[in-house]
């Protein structure tokens, strides 16, 4: 019987081999085919005026490597870029000023991407060029003997606010697509009431770059010359930048202080702002709503400080079901209120290092620790390294689905918590974070956290190297900062341009 089974098996094998060898010799499967590249311009058209810029962030995906990008209008080659063969996927910025001879015409720009196999992909962008009629005004006004420039409407021409004038936002002032609003260092802009807001729309650009000595200041009109000086949180609305996705470039926002905002909305809101946008050295001082609100996008925030804000100091979440996926380093939350210091929501994902949170219990001797240091909820995640949390009720908590993502991707590591509460348990870890809590039996020592206090002076100065890590070894975004906390003694990056809790300029 076994012999017959063996013979049958051999016959079947030989038949299969014969059929495989007897295929049509003329059949040619050909060389391996690569998928053609793809190109996404982000948008397909724009209405512009002479002198305005076509500003596109182009997403290019190739399945080999990239050879060239060419942009043609009619028979004119506007741009031709060759690559050395190392580039594959690429986010490419195209910037081109509309020339005078395009006035009253419609132009088609053809973008062609070629990979090293000479496979091509094309996309067309249509520009309608007409004379731009300003949709805004900047008028001279005098209030109580002081001269101001009052801005009203939609800024649809490139405009510069200079530091030899004082400006007032009359209602919502919007920056239109393909338009750049430049703000000189040392410029002060006042909001009058809850309708006062600066809003940079999608594909608009902000160029606001102050300095340590001359920051750009957005503040309440009550602080203006000759006014009461008694500004309250929420006196005006705030600043909003609307991007077009994770890789867009909405401009630069650097060395800027936003005071007494949050009336009816977030003090500083970033909606779908991309990673090519620069947001660094920004303070929100005494807001009544969220101080920093990051809705989706991929923008990174470095050297930011929220001071004495009543609601969440930094909140990140989603925008149209796409959560924020950005990075942060050198964050300070310094407050006498009990709002949440850092709150993550709605499928957003943060990667943060070098954070100092000094809550109400630290800053006000008469107050018990209050609020959350980190509250991660609604399926949000957070990778946190080198953080100090002190003076809050609960140092870290996960809930509403976020507790399902501990270890991967959520991490709370190389951090120190002390002087908190959580029902008189000094470190303040919630039970949902027990694997990060050195005092809990479920703690995993791989996270290298500490509950040993160390000195913090002058609100937030002080770091520890006892259990720190160098975040630059984890991700290239981070600067090398092998210490727990945001501000080293002798290197206070907040001096000169921020306010202390009592309102004085930090010296």
C-alpha cells in the first residue's frame, strides 16, 4: 500500500514539473515594473495679483529615486531642479512671484516629476491674475491723545506692520491665501474686545519674528498708553493660524508674547499647521481659555511658555479627524490656577522632551496642589521624556481609551514628579499610570523615573541629571539636552521677552 502511494506521489510531481516546463516559450513576463511617481500640489488653483506669490508645498512620492522636477508655463520653463539620485519621497516648496505681464490672464503651470527610470507624473496649477482690490484698511485714529493704526478687514495684499506705530485690531483681521503679513520686531498690536482676533487663513503666511530685546507683543487695549492698565484675562480673542496639513509652511512666529487673550476662543490656536512652520519662543500670558491649542497638523513647538492661564495651558487634539502629530521641546507651564498643564485628546500623538510644570501648589503657598500635569484622554497618546511635574493634584493620568496605549506608543520616562497630591500621595501618579510610578509595585524600572525632589528657583529654573536622557539620541528633531526640565540655571531663555506671574518683565 505504501509503495502505491509513493508511486502516485511521484507521478503527480512529474506531471506538475512537465506542465511547468511546457509553458509557451514565447511568453515573456518582462522586467520588473515600478509604480509611477505621484505628485500632490495640495490645491489646484488660485486668484492672485501681480507681485503676489504662488506658494505651494508639494508632496512627491517616488518608488525608486527622484531625478528631476520641472515647472513650465506655456513654453517657458519657470523652474528645473535636478537631483543626485538619493532623494525619494520629498516635500518640495515652490515659491514664485506673479510677474506684471500676467495681469488679466489665466495661466496654467505644469509640474512634471521624473524618477530615475524616466517615469513621469504631472499636475497642473491654474492661476487667474487680476488687479487686486484691497479688502482691508489701515486707518489713523487718535484715542485719548495717542495715535494708532487701526486695521480692519481681510489683508489680501502683502503688508508690513512696523515698530514705529501702535496697531489696533478692529474685529477679526484675516490674512488671505497667497498673502504675507510681516510684523517687525518690537511691534505692539492691541485687541479691543472679544471680536478682536488675528487669523491667518489657509495658504496665508505670517512673518512675525521678534527678538529677546524686542519681542512682538499682542495684548489688551487696556495696557495701551493712557488706558487703565488693568487688563483682565479674556479681554480680547487671540491669534489663530490655519494651515493646510502636516507639511505646510504657514511662516514664522518667533519671540512673540500674547497677553490677556482667550476671550471666546483659544489665545493661540494652530489648526492643521505643518512642520515647515516655525513656532519658537512664544509666551501666552494670563489667558482665560486654552493658552496653546494645537488642532491637527504636524507643527513643532520649541521654547514655549504658558504663564498663569486659567484653562488648559497646552492642549493638543484633532482637526477633521486627523490628530496632531508633532514634537515639542523646552516647554514651561507656570501657574497659580488649577487648569490642566498639558492635555492630549482625540487620537492626537505628541512627542515631547524637557518640560517643566510648576502648578498652583508650587507657586502659591496658600493653595493646595491642583489640576493635572499631563492628562491624556480620548485615545490620544504622548511620548514624554525629561519632564518635571510639581505643585499639581495629579502628575499624570490616562483615560477614555488612552490607557490602552501605554508603553506603545505612550511613554512617560526619565522624568521626576514630586510635591503633588493625588490623595496625599506626594508624586501624584494616577493609578492609570502605575507602570510609570516608582512608588508602585507595578512600576517598570526601564522608564527610569524619579520622585526625589530637587531645587527649582525663580518659578521654573532648575534641572536634574540624575535620571535624564539625551533626547537627540531618540529623535533628530530634539536638541541635545541631557537633563530633566526645561530651563538650566545660568541659561534662562525666557529673560528679556516674557512676563513673570506678577506681570513684571523677566530679568
